C-alpha cells in the first residue's frame, strides 16, 4: 500500500480571505482563543506577495483533494464545500494559508483528530467521515472553515487462522489446517517454510521432536504470518520377521527353525516359538508325533513391539519294517518235504508280502534223491517300502536206497 502525505497548502487561501473580510472583530485587549498556537503563525512578510498561482492546490495533492462533485458523501455532509479524501495509513498534514488584509500575523487551530499542527497519522480502523474545524485568527478577529475529511479503508491483510500447536506421529501423512480469508476478495497465495514446504508432509521415522512451520498469506498488497509448533511423537516400529514356509517331516526327524528378525529402530529383539518347538526353535520328533501342527513364531522388541508369522507343520508316521519271527536251520533227508512257516507282523498294520529265493521259491519243497547238500533259503517280508530279510540254512541229508532187482535179469 502506498503511504500518502495528504498536504493542503493553499486550500483555504481564497475562502479565508473572503471570510476574514466578513468576520466580526474581537474587542481590543480580549483574549480570543487560548488554544491558538502563535508559533505556527505566518505574517505577510513571511509569505511574500500573494500571486494568482498561489491559490492553486499543488499537483501532487490534486488526487487526494477533490471537488464537491467528485467525492461521493452522505447527505448530511453535502453542505461542506472543502473535502479531502485519504486512505487509512496516510499521513494527513493540513497546511492552510490565510491572508490577513491588514498584514497581521495569522495563527491557526485545528479540531481533533488533527493535532495542534494540523497533522494526523491515520491507521487501520480510522475509516469514516470526519468534520475538521480549521480556525485562522489575527488575534482580533477569527475565521473558521469546516473541512470534510473522508478516510477510505485500506487494503486489509488476509486473515490467517492457524493452530499454534499441533501433534503428529512418525510415519503418518500429516496436513496442516489453516483458514485464509481476504476481506477484499483478493486472490491469496499461501506459502510454507521451515519444517514444511507445503501444507502436507509424509513424516519419516527419524523426525521425532518439536518443529517450526512458518505460514505466510499474501494478497499482493499485504501479508499475514503465523508460526505453528508441530510436535512429532516417536512411533515404535515392530520387528521385521521373516516368513517361514510350511514344513513336512517324518517321525524321529529333528526339526530346527531359524527365522530372522530385525528391528527398524535398532531395538533388541527376542524370538519365541509356540509348541511343539522349544525355546530354541527345535522339535525332536519321536514315534507317535505324527500329525499336523499350526506353529506361530513371534518377534518382540525391547519396547513391546511385536510381529508374528505362522506356518503349518505336517509330521508323517514313520514306516517301520515288518517284524519276522526268527527261523532256525532245517535238516531233512532226501525225499522229505520242507515246509517253512513264516510268522511276521507289521507295526504299522501294512499288508505284508513274503518272498522266497535261493534253494526254495515257495514255503514248501519236496526234496529229491539228488538234493543232498547244504543250501540257503532267503525269506523277504516287505510292506511295500521296507523289508525284513532272514536267511535259513537248509541241510539235505543223503538217504541210502536198497538195491532194486530187475526181472527178468
């Protein structure tokens, strides 16, 4: 906003000159007006001869001093001929010049809000119409003139309403909420500086603490500012725990879990395992542990932040080999039948398959008179996966046969 110095130098020269001719003289020796300041007076000798051009308002004040027709005023002020228009914030400096026909010294007085020198520094809020009474006296006679001072409103700075203090958390998307209003409806540019360069910010996990944000609202003429204190609270991040795949094992296997866990904040991390695993993440299976298990692994930091992962463990029944009753060695004479009875069972209840190899291919054999000797029969009992094998020694004893006659000889 351009600060103006509203100065009226010769505004009243002609008016006061005419008025002085018509004014009523004060009796000699009577005090006219104690409020008059003789120090501001001018004499004819001071001002020199008055020329016609002296009765013209200076060009640099013509924009601020208007005629009756140019300035729109309420009806109640229509009769005031001299009018001055200014804007809030301007410096009003009335510098009237009255001519005394007798060459007497002239002093001036001003009504409020002007001071004794005819000066008033306006400010925001001074908008309105003011009737100023300007007096001119030579000590004997006094002339007054009313001046209508019209103070227009200045451009007002935008209204910027922001919270003084706000709280946010690490890791969140934060937005400042400021309200901006411009009385004149001007376009307002809002600028942010300090901790934030705009009204939005993604807060990192290393920004805990107190920060300052400076907000400026500018309408092209005036500016409003605000300072916001943002307190960012530290947020504990939970440990990052590796996922574990589903597992499959067999009874008697030893299963060891080795998950990895790191803490984004550098806190110490403790890993825990649910049953059937021990505190070290080990499960030594035994017969009878077959089945399906839902296992949970958790990682907890020193501040209580916890993350978990889970997986499924399937422990299969271990296949046990068939149990075969021990067979003793067998001795027979030639011509005798050998019968091997195999007694076997499967601990898992599987169906068994019995095979004979070697001297016999089945569980029965009728020896001949050419079979004398030592033999071995291999017996294999299997459940389709595992086999139990036994080897049975067989002795066939030579049997002497009596002579046979041939008839006729």
